[in-house]
């Protein structure tokens, strides 16, 4: 079945993208030279599509890391899935994972990706944690000094 973007557009546009995910994708764009390909199998009823799929589609619209090759509308809820593939390997994220929070899908991708892909994703997560720690320390320092000025 041909994908009808207009049918899903509102849910895609309103999908919340966590700032940590945005940071991770930004780092993938900067450091990962071979793109990921992606195929999505999505339910024909927009109400039966997990939020994680909408988040991934929305993120895909903003970054060059994902090359959305095809979107296929299907009629079986449990058959919804996303294939991520690179020159290293292919990872299928099944419905039972997509039906959870986005962090579960990322953890699944890291666990099942090739060592190279998992390493790049993990490096992005570590950079994000480092930046958050630095910002937290600056905030604590500013609060400390504001008490005495």
C-alpha cells in the first residue's frame, strides 16, 4: 500500500522529540559518514501507530543521518516495525519495542547494531552527558555566587 503522508501529518508534526535525542542525532550527522537507511512498516490507521514511530519519522525530517527509503502501510498492528541498515548490518526494531518509550528503541538499536554503529551512538550519548554535567556545574556555581553578591 502506498504511504499517504497527509493521513499521518498531524501526528508526525506534534510528535515530541526529546532534546537529548536531538543532540544525539546532531552528533551522528557530524561524526558518522555513512548514512543509515530506514524502512518503516506503519499501520494504515494512524491511531494504531506507536508514538515512537512518529518521533522517528519527525527526527528523520530534521537530520541527514537517516535515509528513509520506504514507508509501507500495513493492516496488522503487530507487524509494525522499522529496519535501520547501514553498510555494517541491518537491525529490525519490532512492534513490541516500538510500543515503548523512544529510549527503549535506542537501547535496542545499540544492543543489536554492529560494534561500529553502537560505538558511534554511545559516543554521542557520552558527549551529551558530559555537556549536561558541565551545564549543571555552571548552574550550581552561579547559584552559589549569587548568594554572596
